[in-house]
């Protein structure tokens, strides 16, 4: 992995392959490692950049609050370092929030972008209260929070099938400090509504939706479909919030096809 200093903190990222650039962003309490198999296959056609967002994976925490805009700035610094003029960016869950912040601040660098089990809405007052409860739980019992969190990201009917993958995610996330986890929660809590970004963008947008997703309910995503001028929809009937685990071949195909069409 390569490193770059942002606010005197080390941020880790990887670059594989050659050609048009695809940036893949992980979600909350994940790391660039979730994209390992995707990167291996996609790098045969594209230059693939994966990033450990601040406080995740190997990257250091920059601040007590990791706003989506702060993380977008980190990505901008990496693209500047790698002399990337245009890219497609796909963000999973929290990575989708970061993608929208990036699309608002640096639209000139994007050929297209994707929201992978994500949406543009700010937290409701109830949602912010729920994050406060989660932050309190993280301070009290981080491992308990992590264990329940990852289990809930899979559809109940198929959760047992992915027991090994869930255990792996829990093990990897256990290395994060409480402060790292809370910094991301605080950042998501204060994020602003970004529906205007989708409404105003003239570039293609990919929306990947899981019908069994309880974190990003389908009715929320339906509100988004008609916002962009050019939207492509990939709908999975039997998966929840973790398409890269639950339906890896189909998800990979959707991303590959979108990037090819955009470029």
C-alpha cells in the first residue's frame, strides 16, 4: 500500500492496474480490504484505487469528527498525488456519503459515480438520536456493538450462510479504537442532505439496491432514482446491505459495466 500525509496523519491506499481510473470507497467500520477480490479482477481493465478512509484499516485518525467533506478532501489529495484528472467513484454505505460530498466539492474530477447501498439524505432527528445511543454503546462495549452491527447488515434468512465473512469483518474491525469508530459516527451524524447533488449532476449515476436492506430501506432509495438526469439501477431481490459479499459476481458485473459505459 502507498501512503500520503494529510494533516500530518498517514492515509493508506492502493493503486492497481492501468487505464481509466475507478475509485472504490468502503463503508463504516470496513476497510479497503473489502475490495480485494474486486480490485484483482477490475484492474485487468482499469486503474483501481482503493483507500483506507481516516480511522479505518491502516489509516490514522485525523480528527475527533470525520465529516464526509473531510474524507472527500483526503480522496482529493490522493487523486492529486496520483495525477488523476478523471475517475468513476463508487461508494459503499458511508462511502456513498463520502462520494456525494466529493461530487459536490470536486465535480470536475468525476466521469460518473455510484451509490452502493447508500443514499443522499441527512439523518432525521430520530436518526441522530440513534447515533448518540450507538456512540454511548461503543464507549461502553465496542466489541458488542461491532458484533451486532455486522450481523444486522445481512438478510436474516441468509445470515448463517455468511457466518465466516461476518466473523472476519468483526475481527478486522476489532483493531479500530473506540475513538476511530466514534469519529465516523459523529461525521455521519452531522452530514447534510445531498439530494441537490444528484438533481444537479449531469454525469451518470449508478444506484445499487438490496431489497432486503434494513439499513438503507428501499422506499428511501426509490425517492432517489428519478433525481439524476442519467441514472442506472441495479436491483437485487434477495440481498441486504453487503452486496459485495452476498452477490459478488452480480455486483462486480454491475460496476464493471457501468464504468465501461461511462468511459
